C-alpha cells in the first residue's frame, strides 16, 4: 500500500519556480522549497504522495463497512445541562468540574451532555470516564485563558505522594463514575506512577468535545532535564474534538493512547481526534502516543529550558496502521534547538511500533534542526532512516511509504526559516 513514483525533472522544475520568490518576503510567506524525494534525513512527499495524507484517511474506521468519521464544528446549546462556577453566580449547578462530570455520567442518558464552565482557575485533576453519553465541556467566553484546569504532577512521583496530590478530599470515591480511573493508578505497582497516571486531565470518553479551555500540568521547569513526564491532557476516547484549547506543560504535554478501562495499551485500536485552532506547549515529546490525530491551524511551541534540544512529536503508531499524526496549516515555533519528532517504539504483544507523522502546508520557524529534523527512536534507539526510494535510468523514483525498514515521518509543502532541506 502507498507506493508512489515521481520524476526528478518535476522536482527540479518545482525548485526553480520556488526560487523566483522575492527575497524580501518573510520566510513564512514564501512558497515552499521542499522538493520530493528529499533526503534520508529529511524525506519529502511529492504532490501525488501527499494526496494520501488528508484528514479523511486518518479518520477512517477500522471497520471496513463503516464510513470515515466526518466531524462537524462543535455546536453549543443555548442552555447547558450543567454550569460550573463560584457559589455566588446565578444558575451554577456545581462548584467543581469533576462534580459536574460525575452528575452528567450518572444521568445514564445516551444524549450528549453539555457542561458550561465560568471563568476561573480550577485546580486539581479532572477524570472523564467511559460512558454511554458523550460530554461537551466548554468555557463560557471565547478566550481559552479564562478557564484554567490543571495540577502539578510528575511521572516520577511515588504512588503515596500521587494519591495525596490527586485525591486530598476524597472526590474520587467508590461508586462515583471516575473511581475506576483513580483506583487503577493508586494501585499501580512500581516505585513511581509513570506516564500513564501523570495526567492533570484524563479522558476515556468517546465523542468528548472540549472548547475554549486551558488545560495545564504546571510542573514546568521545576525539575531537572531527566525523565519527568508530566501530561496535561491524556485522551483514550474515539471521535474526540478540541477547538480553541490551550494545552500547556513540558514533557508529553498531550498524550493520546488506545488504552482500555484497565489502563492497558491495546493493539489494533485506533482512536481518532481532531484538534483545531489550538495551542500546544512543551519541551520533549510534546504530542505523544497512539491514535490518529489531525491538527489544523494549531501552534506548537517548544519552551525547552530544561533540555538541549526539544522534540514536538513522539508517535507510537503500530506498524500495521498507516496513519498516526497529521499537522496541516499549522505553525511550529521554538525558543531553542529543536527537532520535529521521533518514533516511540513501544513493545505491545511483541510488536514494535513505528510511528507515523506528516507535517504539511505549515510554517516551521527558526530553531529547528534542518539537517536532522527527525531524531532516533525512543526506547529502541533505532536510528532514523528516511525513505527516498529507488531511481531508474530515466530519473523516476518509486517508494513504499510504509516500508518496514524505514521511518514514516514525512513533510510536504512546508515553509519558514527551518523548512529548507539540507543536501547530504
């Protein structure tokens, strides 16, 4: 699957046309100079190949008899089912977001439940469990910074410290909908809770919608440059939408997994997520995990004060699945040295993942490594190997975009200071 061919002549023509752009134009406004096939360190898709990497492909169902998910814009009701805010506000039904989520789930209603959140800072974790109803949580203003949700958590916390931080007043109790999520983590066997339990906000809700919110893990730069996974938002659900959401953290800021209710990574499950008009900030493996995630008009910013080189994407896409992360019409910015991503080789049922990412039609600003934008794989340390295909006597190339011996980290039609392909 996904085998394409293209000619060197077409690539040269595209490059010549690109050079006609006036040098006084800002780099982000100039036409892209990225030409297929690129290099082994920076492979570039052709226009024909890029047609394979669009949202509808990422949102295809694993059931061949089911149509692809076609998400529509989030629609908010005139009157929500629940309103979260301070006690002195008229119409408020709950003073904590977790209490409103619990109440919505306990209605056992198959209809979508809407939770409006008034401006304020809501400190603490938020767990949104799997349920028969999908939830929509949204801030009541158009500015995401008006509603802040989060806590300071670290994957290196021991279980006792974690338990005291997450559940100081007993908001997670047996009989409440999210108890199973807390209980899975408090019974975690190990010296530390690990990445799976480090999220400030964790959802297993299919159809979840989030809008006009800031979700943050405030661990920040208070720790050293070691392994301190501190997830702001973790999502395990399918058909999830985020619009105008700030996700703030450092390591593994946004973590997408295909876990079950026992908090176990699965094989052959591909939850789908759409992120639009949003902002994601971190330093290492900022967007990580399994699942098909499409980012549109989203800004990724690396604030790598803890590390020598930041990393945006760490996909753990399974090798038998063709679509992982897609960033389109987005912006990549960094305050220091950075790479666009690296595969995260997670062993599950004896299968090593080979992450999949496409960054296309986007702006890659100054500071990203142009010679080696993609790093060696996590865990396995497998060196990055791009696939530039084979060339025949006429200068035509062909390549398998899912070849087992190469990485599946690609670019197409990007522009900006760090988008230039360096000759090898």
